[in-house]
């Protein structure tokens, strides 16, 4: 497989110019996780307003796949209801497991990450932020505060 | 790039060596395979592969217990491998060499069979920031079980270990100094001989992680006067799950067994058992027979090259690589003086994450390792989540380093860094 099939323009764009890469100091929900395999770590912040994700952001460090996936995830989650986001997390995991056909209508920009499926080691990088978001929504992180160092 | 350029240091005929390694004939992603991950595991020469095949085709039987010809042959080959490994590391007596799967198993053996027997509450186990997880976690486990405490020896800013600083940490409470003979991340080579003498003066034993030291340097355990040295056969041209542990005979005799079971016993009663003398006391169950016999052939191969020549070839290649990496703006971690280090070269290039870097290199046929290298304590000290590591062995050439550099530059362009 050619490199640019894995590293689509969209991925490189989100990597170089990550969206919503910031702390939300007063976030209602917050969760951190790292990938011990490569040392990547991501903290996700979420605020909800009447059942809708009103603000979602992340901080952390990692490879282009983990960082761009986190960036795209924040755009995919913002403004959605909790149910919609949880459904989307499930669908994204399905795409990364190669179980769900990745079409652009359903996934939008995220379809750019489908090349990762061929690299099992890198799937963990792509899924990391989504795991953290799910745990944050489940209330498994702590509320408020800043990211751990 | 020109097909032929100058090769290694001239101490080894690398083109001839490469021809002995079948895997180096293959391509990867349509490119020449450039294998720079020997600190992870080495490739195997044809002779080692043939030895394993021949063993299974001609001699396969379990050891010691059968009286037929096959079993006698297998036993003689296995014990011959022990004698060969003992001689390779300067051990005075083959009984001081215990076979097992390598360094991880060896350190667990010492931590359990020696540590649980002799460590008491408040005793200190020293290990350094350089250590691989296999020279940290077993000691943490035995400390938890015995009430002993672990203490961390810091590295200097240049990635070296200062023997005087270690000596200042040795007290009458110190019972174990656990230290790498050559770092798998920085290549650092601590002064093992001096540290062995200092540890003994303090009443401690010294346990040397030889996973990287033994494959790349002449080693003489008698001259170094170490108590334990671990050997990972798969990193020195041998099969996976080959290798073992050198231990001072008095210590091996005084220790408890590690795994209990068949072949390690003299007599078994319902309420107690008696054990064989070392090394068989530590070899329970059916052993990794084919692997250790294959390791003997790997040792023959290395001795044919001469370990002094192996060391000088890698020293030259490491110097060349460090200079080449610096010339393209990569940050190289650890000692820069090739006299003071081995051939594991970790670096950071243009803020490109090591996983991304390694992925691009893979497309160019260049195999390196990204990650924390089982050394998270060291990564935190270096202040990086991971590094990219290139490591060298007898089959690597300057051409391989040139291929690495070209692939790195390509990655730099690709990520626009």
C-alpha cells in the first residue's frame, strides 16, 4: 500500500492543524488515557447542555494517526446528542475492526482513517481518543481541572 | 545510489556475511530489506537454520531419560551447547550455565530463587534508569514479597552511568546491584568490572543484564567477576527462546530451585523432594533442546568472525550513523563517543512521532523500532514518549545507514517537517 493511502491529506491536515486541541478548564466530564505501546496520551474534555454535547476538546501527544483521529472526533461529536455520539463511537470502532463498510455519507472526513485498518498496530492509535471520549461520557473520568502531566 | 560503496570497518567481510543470511535476500515493499532492528532480535544465518532442521530430521529425542541412541545424541548435543556457551562467556565450568529462554526468564530466576531466599526486610536492590523492564519488574515483585526496597540509580545527562555515583549509593543494606551491560536504548556501557568489585566490597551481588552486551562484545565473566549474567540467544544469531543464565557456582548451589518438576529432582517423596546439582536444578521439564543446539551453531559463527572484530565493526558503523543522523538534524540520545557505547542508536527526528517515522521507513524497506523499548523509566528521564531506534549487527553496512538517512529525509518531506 502506498503511503498516501494511509496518510490521506485530511489526516495530515488535522495532524498539523488540530481542531479543538485545548483544555476546557471547567469541563463537566474529563478523562485521560494513554497507549502504553507507544506512549501516546490523550485527555478529552466534554460539556453537555440539555443532553447535547455543547463543547468537546482534547489535549495530548501522539502520532499523526492518534492526533488526527482525536481532532476529527471532536468535530464529529460537537452539537450531537449523547445517543448520537455513542452510536458514532460504535460505528467508528466497527470501521476500525473492518466490520463496517466505511462510506463517506456515514463517516464524512473520518473515512480517511479507513487505511489504518490494514495496520493492526496502528488501529490502537486511531481508536484511543474514542475510547477516552466514551469513558468520559460514562463518567469514568474526573470532572473539571486541567490535564495531568 | 551506487550499488557498491565502501562497507563496514574492514574488520569484517560484510558482503560475505550477508550472503549467509537467507532473509537478507528478500525484499520488503519492493525495496531491498534494510534490517536495523537487531537489538530487538537478530537475523539467523543459514548454518543455524540448518542445525535446527538437522536436529529434528536426525536426532530428535528427549534428554537424559531414554537409553536409545537418538536420546544419547540429543543429550550430547545439548550438553555440548552448554560447554560452548560457557566457553564463549569465559565461564570456568559448564555447570555455571543454566539454559532457559533468555534474559527475562533469567532475571526472574535470580529474583525468585536467590532473592526470595536471601532478601530480608529493609535490604536494598539497586537498579538504574537505563534498565529494560525485565531488569526492573522482577525486582519490584521480589521486593513486594520480601519487604526489600528498590532504589533507582540515576543516569547522567549524557546518558552514561557514573560509577562513583553508584558506589556512593552502595551501603551495607545493599544486597543486589542489577545493571545492564549495554543499554538497549542508548547503547551505554557501564563499567561492569569496576562495579562488580564495588558491589562485592559492599557485600552485594551484581546481576548483569547481558541481553545486548553478550551479542556484541567479547565477554569474560571470570575477568569481570560478576555473580550473574543473562544471555539472550535470539539477539546473537541464535533461535528465539535460546540462551540462559551464568551464575557463580556457590550461589547457584545455595539458591532455591525456580520451577519445580521433572528432571530437576533427585528424589521425590509425598512431603519433600531433593534436587539435582546446578545447572539441572534450574531446568525443569522438557527443555528448548533444538534452540540451544542452534545457539551453539550461532556461537561457532560469531567465533569464526571473532568478537573483537564484531565489536570494532559495530563501533565504526555506530560512529558513522551518529554522524550521519546529526548531519540531517536528528537528535541522538546517549553517549556520542563510540568507544563508550554499543550499536543501539535512539533518536528523534524533526518532531515526527516515532510511529509515523517508522511507518514511512517501512515503506522504504528499512526496519527500525519505534516506541519506549521496554524502558519507560528511561523515556521519562529523557522527557520523550518514545524514540526511534536503529541498531546494528554483523550484516549491516554503511549502505544500510545511508538507506536509513535517505528514508528519514523522505519522511521529513512527507510530513512537511
